[in-house]
C-alpha cells in the first residue's frame, strides 16, 4: 500500500511564483513541484516522492504511448477568506480514479492514502493557491502504465503522479454563456463502453467534433445518444436542464448514471444542493433520461428556463443556445436558452454557483471542504 509516512520531499532550487490572477490561462503554468509514486507488480507501491516539477523519461515502447493506459482526475484546492487551504471532496476524486484505473488494468490503491499525499503536496505549494474568487489551484492526479513492452496485456509497472496549475475561468472567453452544436454524428459514450470512466482515451476523440462545431461558431458539442436523441453531456462536462416539465412542475434534470455519463463530483454536489434548497421552492430534482426534442418543445412553449454545464474546471457553465439538426427526418433549428437580462447566467445557475463557491471556499462549513 501507499505509505504516507515514507513521503520524501526534495525541494526545488529555483522557486517560482504565482502569476497575477488575470494572467492565468487554464492549465498553462504549473507549480514548483510534483508528486510521484511508482508501482511495480509483485513489489507494490514505492515511497511517495515530491520532487521539483520535471519531465518524465520513458522508453518509447512504454505502454501508455501505444495502448492508452492512462486515466486522470481533475480536482481543486481553494483558499478560504481567512487564508486556509481546502480540498473539495478529494476522496470522491480518488475513489473515481481507482475505478478508472481498475477498468484499464492499472493497480489499485488506497484512496485515503492518496488524498493524504495530495494534501501534503498542496501544503508545500501553498503560495500557488490564488486568493481571488473564481480562482483556485487545479490538481491533475494521473495514473499511467509504464511497462516498456509492446505485448498487449496488464502493465507490470505504473506511475501515479500529480501536477498542479493555478487557474481561473476554464474558457478563454472568461465567465460567459456558451453556445453548442448538438451532434448525433459523433458518439462520445455508449452502453458497455468506458465513457463513464475518466480515461485519457475518452478525451482525444472529442477534439475533431469540437473543431467542426467551432468552424460554425460553437464553443462545444452537445453529446446526444441514440435515435431518440438523449441529452447526455456537454463538451467535457455534465449537463443540467431547468424547465417547467410537461406536468407543469419546475424540474432540474440531468442524465442518469447509466454507464454513458461521467460521475461528476460537481454533478453530485449540485444534485445534493438542489435537493437541499430547490425542493423547498417546489422544484423536483431528477436524474433521468430526456431528449433534445423535449428541450426544443419546452423552448417553443416557453417552458425552458435554463441549461448549464457542470464540471470541476468551469464549476458552472451556462448555455445560451443549442443548434440542432432536428434528428431523424427533422429540420435544422436553434434552441434558445434564456439568460438574465445583462447577465451570463440564469438565476438557478447563478444561485447554484454561489452555493458551490460558498462551500468550496469554506464560507459555509461542510464535510465536503477538507482542510489541508
Ligand atoms: C471538467 O473539470 O469539467 C473537465 O473534465 C475538464 C478537464 C478535462 C479539463
């Protein structure tokens, strides 16, 4: 097992510093150090090491390059207004990484021990955690197979590492509502597939569809599934829709975890917050299948209230418009999503975002916010 008491720290000789918040581009700059733990079949996990941030040296035959033995996490460290550091639901991320890892024959680990190592790493990188609201230290735990042979089989060696990047808004355009192109031409995930795991291999195939959408002026794809046009995810995020449903009831809905949906930590948090606060105001909170046709009908009947993406990187990402080809035998049309006058979000997205931030930055104490 990973033994935190054996953690070795080798400090950098050339310390850097945090850039001005306004200059931060998502995932562009990194902190002084990285965390690494090696695994070998038979021997298990080596002592965790924090070293200066540095290039990896890997044999060109290493299985990660050929067969995609790679999975990762996205999580964040926040600075509270009193200056303390917090991780947001880190065990959720480590639990998910262990599930992703198991799916591609990478080694098991104790999620709690990994959280402890990450916490020690974040403490060392303290000065890189921004103060400003909307800013945080994005952490990228990654697990790769490192066996340097071309036979296709379970890797006999692996590397877990964590790098960290101070970040602000995910999109280069800043905190702005985005427009989407709904697509059935490309399929992100399917039953029995691996779209519900955070594998590196799930992300590369999304770039060409995104480039195609970008040519027509859309920031992201809305991923549909099947002839029915089930609404699944948006870009790399889970998706929430708020509407007055066909029974005339206010409903906030997201696709269910049926094996085609990534089990987002933000998704889970938003569901919990919606159940806590919105149900008191007459909302129902649903995890169920729904279609793009139902969204279009709701828009036509003035029942579509809001839609937004939800993920660790952007937290909440409001949508303004979806272009849809109309499905089988249908015609191209736009689904317009209301925003508040002069704002880049609807009222529910805005409130949920605030509830999330209050907990992430520790204004409201919850068991989600873990002290570093
Ligand atoms: C997220 O946090 O929403 C993501 O999955 C984005 C990440 C792959 C950069």
